C-alpha cells in the first residue's frame, strides 16, 4: 500500500490562484505552483498532465464555486429581487474570494482556453451555457415586468456589479463592504426606475 499524498489537487489549485492574483497567468507555471505548495516539481504532474490542464482545472473550479451562489440568487422570487440579489452576490463573492474574483474577471482566455483539451473545453462551455441560460431567463422575465430593454437590464444585472468590483480586484484587494449595498441599491433603481 502506497503512502497517502502529501498535497491534494486543491492545494495545487489554491496555489495557482494565489500566483495568478500576484503575477497573472504568466506566473502560473507547473514549477512555480509546486514551489508555492512546497512540493517536488514532479508531484504536480501526478494531478495535472501539464500547464493547460492545471489552468483549466483552476478556471473550472472557480467558475463552479462562483456559479453555485450566483445561479441560486437568480432563481429567487420575485424576479426583481432575484436580479438585485444576483448583482449583490457578485460583490459578496468577490469580497470573500478576491483572488478568485480576479481570475474570473480576467476570463478563461487569460488562462489559455485555446490550449485546453476537448473535455475541459466542453466543461467550460457547459458552465458558460448554464450562466447564459439563467441570465436570459431572468432578463426575459424582467423585460416583461419592467418594460426595460435587454441592454438596460444587462447593464444592471451584469455590467454594474462587474464594474463595481473591477477596480478593487485590479489593485489586489477585496471590494469594501459598502459596495454590496451600493450595487444592490443601484441595481434596484435601474430596474424599478
């Protein structure tokens, strides 16, 4: 019976997130991640076939974690409250996970999505599709309820929270607590007039 591994896949993914937040995608190399964990360089290859697989795994884990609470917020009733809660949830999540928020903000192109294998690319596409479907459903319902255009609704639901967290994440910091309330109030104003 072999020894249990000293470092889990999550240890390596956590290190990759920290390196991305500090140095960008260029800093997330296999050897840098292993060094960050305190593991021998070869041990990372037992979990990930190479850098594209590592970058895909860190993206997919981050997207899954973000979408869990965001999609739940979008399903609330009434739909106006769902939109306000979803916008606020973006800020809450980035406050709790600023390094992962910075990674999401950069997008999967920054992580070399074009180099990922077919399975990881399909998983990323599925995640994008789940999000697009949920947002489209809420926008359709809000359009009928508020009379607002799709562009106005996307501004309130997507662009506003994104802009509110962006400058903080760019500086490597979590958005301040007041940003949650600011985004919620502004989203509500944009949607209800």
